[in-house]
């Protein structure tokens, strides 16, 4: 399964750059967090610690160095849009960056790796949300849906 498969599962997620496979989902919300990632990670952030585009660029360069599969960012609160320098850097390295909907919690995404497919508050979930969780479960296990193509 690819990042593009993820995009088909939630109407509010959009790909800002290219796609790759995902082995593990992790969160980076502090500058030093980029040094803790490993190859195959898919990193999610709000961009809380980005004070300038240079901070964002530093994160992306660290993720590239560590061979991370991609970056998901929750646009809107700390980062309003993907800066041109980041888009160009990601495109130059075929590094996928996707927009993560603000209502999708980090905990729900990470629980997929632990085999917990249901939200602790199921009454708050929607069909689209459930599809997103299933995507992360399947991607975390290295599965690929029939008919999907590598990006």
C-alpha cells in the first residue's frame, strides 16, 4: 500500500508531494525529534516547533537523511500552507508530504500498529475516519490493496 492509497480513504487528506511505502508511524513535535527517526518511518507533525521555513526545511532534510518514508502535516494551526522551498526540496527527492486532517488524532493512527482498530470513543468515529484507520493498519503491516499502484 502507498501513501496514495491513504489519500483515497479520507476526502480531506491531500498529497502535497510524492508517495512511498510506510513501515512505522511516529510523531515529531520537537526539533530534536528528527534525529530519533529510522528508515521507513512515516512522520506526523503539526509543525508546532517551526518558527521559520528554515526550521521546516531542517526537519525535511533530517528525514531525508534518515530515509523516512514520508511526512504528514496537520495544516492550519501552526503551518498554514506548504512553503515553496519545502515543496521543491520534497519534489527533488521524491519525498511524499501529505496533509493530515486536523480531526484525525495521533493516538488513533498509532493504535493501528498495536492492533487496536477501534477508537476508545466509537460514537465519535465516521465511516471515512474508520477507513483512514484501516489504511494505517494495512500500511503498517506492509500490505498493498488490489489495484493500487506504487507512487
